[in-house]
C-alpha cells in the first residue's frame, strides 16, 4: 500500500485538541487517492463523502447496486427507488450505473473496489475487525454487507473513536466482540491518531493533541513511530 | 412461457404451505407489496422467507410476518429502526432466523439459478457465521463452503415487463430482483406496466423472460415512477 503521508516521520500535531468528526472525515477523504472507487459504510463514514471530489475524482459505490452515487436527496429529488445502503434517499451523478446485488458484491469480493471506510466496535493490532454484533444477550444480530466489505476492498479504512465512553481502548491486542473479518483492516482513523496496521505491527501515522509516547502508555497494543518502523 | 395474470391474486395462486419464498427488495425499494398482500390473502403459511431485510413498518414483508405466516427468515439485516414486527416475533421465540452476509445471500441464489453445486467464499471466514461450515485454504486464503439457496417461489418487483416476461428495473430498486428471478421454481413478477412484445429494446433487457413465469401489472408504486418510462 502506498502512503499518502506528507512525510516518512510520524507527525505529532500538538497545540490543538483531538479531531472533530468533520475533521476526521476530512482526514480520511484527504487520504483517498483521486480516481478511486470507494464504498462508505453506514453512519460516520458517510460524512467522508462531504469532503470527496465526487464530480471527477472519486466514484462512490453503494452495495445495493450503484456506482456514481451522488449526495443525499432532498425535497423533489427524493425517489423511493434510489437509496443508499442505509436506505437514505440519494441522487445519481452523470456516469452512474446500476447493477443487481450479485454483481455488486462480486465487484466487492473480486477486489475491484479501491477503498472502503467502515465504523468499528474494535480493531485488533493485526487488523481483525469487529463491527457487526455486540454479542449481548437479547440483541438481534444483523450483518448486512459488513463482512463482504471487510474482506473485499483493496484497502479497508476504519473510522472510530479511540476509546469508549467508559475509557476502554477500541484498538486492542485481540477483539473481544464477534469478528467481522480477520486481518482485514489497513488503517484506523480516530480523533486522537491515525494508525497503519502492518504485518509487523501498528504504526502511528499522525497524532492530534497527543503524542505517540502518550498513546503507547494508554494502549495495550504496541504502537511505533513511522520512522522507527520504516523499511519494515 | 410467461403468463400475464389479470390480478395479483391470480399471480400468487397455488403457493403452498411450507414453501420457501424469495422476496425482492432492499428496505422498501423493490419490495413487491401488491404480491405480498395477495399472498397474505391467499393464505399460505409455514413459509421460509428469503429477503435482505425482515420487514419495514407495517406493510409488505412486515405485514406477512405480522399475519403469522412465516416460520423462518433467511436474511442479512433484520434489525432496523422500523423492523418492530420482526423484532417482536424474534424476541418471543415465534420466528427462526438464519443470518447470511449480504453478498453470500445474493451469491447463494445466483448459484442456485446457475446450476452451481456449491462455492468457496472468503466472506465470513474466521467469524461466528462460519462456525460449523466446511473451510478450505486456497492460495493461502481461507474460504467457506456455501451452498445454493433455492426458492419454490420468487416474488419480485420490476419496472416494466413485456408479455414475454422480459424485464427492466428502475434505479436501486433492481437490487435482488434479477438474481431471485433465476433462483426459484416459480417466479412471479409485479411491474408498473406491461407492454407489448417488441416495445422493450432487447439491448436493455435486464431479466430475460425465460426466468419469468407469471407477470402482473399493478401500476406505479409511487408518483416518481409515473414520469419515468
């Protein structure tokens, strides 16, 4: 995977706080190369679309059968036959195409999508993803396209908060929630740092309002600076 | 050959208790509401229903569930903000659920329609949904063996059909329709409009009529469809 980081060193952005949700979305969008075919998961990842150049640079895929998805539809634009995977009415852009579900997931599993951005409950240090089921008794399980997306796209980016409301880390040595996919995550975007998940371990690409040393002290999974991992 | 039915009731006639019914739609987009209403009226029960979701609100699939006709749901995403009918039945232990990843659900029906005996799929490998399934490592990657999913009946909604059963769809309402049409012994399709043979450009046909057994015109599902043709 090619890095779009501005430097070969971990960037520690101090003198500021953690990223807002909009800033996180903008950070993910910045790292998606022009010309990419991209699937944005339900929830927070949807916001990334606000910062992508959909007219020319990036083509959005929605698993319910469309490439060239445009922004959310409003007012007269709303058409019940045109929705995204979250069943929100959307619009079509020039050059859009429609296809059936088997084709939609074949292009996903077949490795034709460049990037997908997903939310997560937990990501492990080797890139295992847990984002479909809390496993709590009484919870009705629903998987949708999460497992197909996790193993299908060439690059899988996760967007999540680094800690739960209770202060537990969500980047962990091993997931305790039921897995969505094994060793499938390439990057984790959080409000405090962006992490690269590499075969040799977790590397911090940049931090926001904190340092690598501070993160290392608060996480159970080992993390390294980019310059210490370079060439690995 | 495709038969054009006069009414949705005629289109669903003969569906038996215990059938496996594939029902198109992603949420309400592509949901064959008129055919489902006719099926409720027709009375078949003890059904296994295959659909992406497990009903929205009180209409369509949710109404069939509420009528107590479904023994088992096979779907990818039952839990939604408006899936209260299914949620209630599930929590009361009145319905069985088989959860299948969305792409695997589509591909299992594609396999059924294409005469494939089974296939190895990377989706769900190493997760709870692969438990108990045969796996195999191919070129260093783990795959899960998945079997075809056949329907006795498919109920789907397309946009326009000609009298030979050739179909075109509309936008993302296409979703599972073309795959389900191939995967059932009896495929029943509702369309906004039935047109004469030759009125559809053969280059634009999405589902060829060979897959369609019964066709019924129900008029546009909503105002937006009236303008499109």
